[in-house]
């Protein structure tokens, strides 16, 4: 029995060595694959981080552009408001000027009619004086 048990132990030892060898090969292969995948993933994360940084910079630029546009829009709105106010003032001035022009036309017409009447009266008086000295 001792030969059988020694032979069994040897077979178990050989099997154990085979299993351990296989595990070692699997570990080395898997470890190398894991390290390779890990390195690829690290590179992927670094690339994504770089892209995220670029996107963040672009967003910051766009936010600045939006703020500048809003500031310019506010400035333009103020200018439009001032222009509307000035336009209203000018329209009021035009109404006043039209009223003054109309009053002046009436005054000119009145003065013209008075002058015509005065000239007519003077002619009549002159003619009366000539006709009845």
C-alpha cells in the first residue's frame, strides 16, 4: 500500500503543480491583460478629461460672449429709449411749429387784407380828392 499511496501522493503533487502552473500562467496572462486594459482605460480617461477641459473652456468663452451680448443689448435698448424720447420731443416741437406757422399764416392773411383795404381806401380817398377838389 505504501507504493500505491506514494504513487497517489506523487500524482496529487503533480496535479497540484500543474494546477498551480496553470494558475500562474493564467494570473500572468490575466494580469498583463488587466494592466493593458487599465493603461488603455487611463489613456481614455485622460483623453476624456482633456476634452472636458476644452468643453469647459468653450463654455466659459460662450458665457463671456453671452454676457457681452447682453451688455451690448442693454446699451442698445438704452439708446433706443433715448431715441424714442428724442423723437417724441421732436414731434411735440413739430406740432408747436405747425401751430405757430398756422398762426403766422393767419396773421399774414389778416395783415395782407388790411393792407389791401388800406390801399383801396387810400385810392378811393385820392380819387375823391381828385374828382372833388
